[in-house]
């Protein structure tokens, strides 16, 4: 049958947030027409199903679920050539679907083109593993999200979604708690080290999938500033608007010390300027739906932002002009995003299979000319999330295990959990 459900490879929380945001902000966009298509499909009105799916896919190009469902619509309307062409494009993106077991494609089983595409989907399940283990922390149930690095002390920091703390991991492998719940931490998300000012900046968000959740805190979020030397909390910055829920997921620090953070629930980019003690709204609303990872261009004049539901954008910092970066492949489901030379390294955990990709930009930053999967189908992957660049190496959380926490905040049994693992990928 057609794939109308959200393909949950990131946490249920983020997916539901993105879905709600789209429904609110894009009522006449792809989601709207997909809803019409769903209704037509259920009523077996396959002509109307095809018409609505065409509109949905046109408005949200390179969206894997929409491409697959449009292929279904073509198949059900006796247009096998168009159905196979769309499935082939989806397979060429390195994605995995199972059309051979989908009865909506029964009419295509005798087609050589269809069977070739099925083989390509199977090939896309093959592992491509270039990473090595950087370190593991022997603490099940941590549910790590972010990793940061201090080059002055050669120390890594690992954030915990569930246990509301930050761990320090030294060069010798020693692990100790840097900050915890008593320091005002909710669930800990992205982190960055400002090595020149000796600061650790942290995104923290209150939600039901963390230990000791207080329902009165739901929807609260903050940027926290810690002194790297003492571990002392120096500042906690929260959005002024308390009428809406917020979720700071990731951040970036400019060379001048300005800190930018993304809000993925009430979509916005916030800033704490160097020398200021105030959180300001840098940009809010459209075109963003669920902004996640972010990083600067080499000249620090522009900011890349990955939107989980819409792709990658670039913001001119002086004018705040926002441009969507074009591509011929899917840019959805990107969590962490990192500038590396003339490319971007991205953790794409919102597609199947989850993977680490490299995106090469053209000179004017208007299009991605090249897409490369550099790590995929690693057997240790359990929702990779965020990472950090250390010279020519990319360190990232390989097994966040978000799925180990149910919607009520209950953690899975210990025998179902694994020690958190950070991998090193040489670029």
C-alpha cells in the first residue's frame, strides 16, 4: 500500500513537531494536497489520487515519501513507465523502499524496469562504513544527542537527552560529569565550545522524554553558557514569548563570539551577541518549518540552516535574506550540519537508511552540485544525531537510541540498551 505515514527515523517528537508545523504554516502546500491524495486513495478514486499527488510532489520536490506515493498513483492509473521512472529516481538517491511487497505495484511485477529498480533498492541496503570508534561511554540509558570538543584540553563533551547532564571525556578516556540537572539542565541537545573565550554553550529543552519531567516545564527551552575552567553556569537565556512552545536543538558560534540557535518547534533562529546578555530573535517564521543544524560559510557572512522538513537554506547575516539551496536529490531529514572546506557534512537521520552525507556547493551557494554518501547502513547506527569537526575528522553520535524512550518518558529495559558510541570519520 502507499506510504502515507511519516517515516520515523528520527525521534517521534521531532517528526510530530515538523508535521504540526507544516499543517499550520503550509495549508495549501504539499501537505495539504497529500491529505487530499490520501482521502482519494482510501476511496479508491485513483484519478483524483494521481492529480493530488502530482500537486503535492510538485510543491515539495525531491521528497521521498511523495515521490514514492506518486509512483503508486501512476501504477494504479496504468502508467507503468512513469511509475518506474519515479521509483528509479528515488533509488538513485540511495534510499530504501519495498515496492516488491507493496500490492499497489502488483501490475508491475512482470516489468523488467520495475525489477531492476527493486534490485537497486536492495543494493541500497549494503553497508558503507568508513568510520572508527572514537570512544564509548559505559552508561546505558544516557541517550546522547550532541558532542562538542575543546582543542585546548583535548576534551570531548557528550550531552544526555534522558539523564539531563553533560559528560566530559578526556584524552585518556576518563569520564566525569561536567554539569547536571542541579545546574538547571533539562534534556541536553546541541553543544559548542568557544575555545577562545573558554565557554561551553548548550541547548537545553524540557520535554516528556527526559527523566524527572515536570509538566509545567513543557515547551520551555534555553541556551546555557558555562565556564569551561570552573564548570560554573554563567548565563541562561530563554525566549521572551512564553505563549508558544520552543525547542532549541542546535547552535553555532561565529568567530566574533555571536551564538546562533535554532528553534525547531516555533521555527526561528535566535542570537546572543558577543558582549550582550540578552537573547534576541534573529529570524522567525517562514520559510522555516523545523530548523535544525546550522553553520557558517568560510567568510562568516552567511549562515547555513538545515530545515528537517524543507531542505537547506542560506541566510545573509547582514540583510537576513534567505535562499533555499537547490539540488537534484533529497535534503530532507538533516539533523546536524557542518561546514567543511567547500562542502557541508550532514547527518541525515530522517530518511531510510540513516546516513552521513557530503554536499558540495557551487560557487554562488545556490545549488548543491554533488551528493556523496560517506557512511550508511553501519550496523551500530541507532539514529545518529549531532557531531563536531576536529580538523579533517568528523566525530558524531552513532547510536542516540531515541527510540528507547516512549512518549511517556519510560526508558527501555537495560538489556535493550547499548553504551553510547561516538565514531570518528576521516574526511
